[in-house]
C-alpha cells in the first residue's frame, strides 16, 4: 500500500465553517487539488449552497471564493497507507492536528464532515473540543457514495448556510 499525504489546510482568520474530508483520493493527489475527481460532487454541492458556479472556476478561484465566503477545507487524516481512493482502504493513518488548526480560527463556529469516515476520525480527534462548535455530519460527495441522490445530498449540505456570515448564501 502506498503512503498518501493530505494537502495543507485552506483556512484563514475569517473561516466560519471548516469542512473536513478524510484523505484526498487518487485523482485529487494526481492534480494536487481538493476534490479533483470529475465525478466528485463537492464543488457542485458547495457551489449550489453558496450560489456560486464553482465547478466552472479555476481551482485557485474556487479556493479564494470559499475563503471569501467564510469556508475552509482540510482533511482529518494527515497521511495513511491506502490502495486506491476508498476510505475503507485507509491503513496506518496519522491524524492531522485539528486542535492546533482550530485554535488559529477565531471566527470558527461550525465543523462539517464530508462523509462518515471523516466524521468518525474527526470527532475522535476533536474530543471534548467538539462541543464548542456546531458539528455537521454530511453525506460524502465521493462518487463511491452514489446511493443518495444529488438532491438528497444538497438538502443536507444546505445546513452549512446557518454557519455562514449572513446565515445563508
């Protein structure tokens, strides 16, 4: 199994909601971009939530738009051995220091987990600090989790609006 490493966090002092995935998949690692697999619905869902066409933007513009709207990104797993992209294949993982990051985010009010593995590992890493934030366990945007329709995922992903600066997009 190959050792995979996450990307640096995308967050700043204005970050109100931090969206945490598990660990970038093969397409993301190959492109050095969060959610780069063309069938991953992350950019479409978040774009619909905030009223921006993120899918059509250049990657740097996507990240800038998220930060401008108070949204940060990172992963709960710093590195792990994994064959392929499935979370179920994560082995020998080391967690990111979520507590160190959130201490640098004075505006943070919510943490959203993109999928079950991110939620399980992330909540464990946050421990009692999780009670300081609104915690959202959102359905995975991964193409491997296609059992829930886009519309059904969007209903749940819209919950992040409550943590945006104006309470909605």
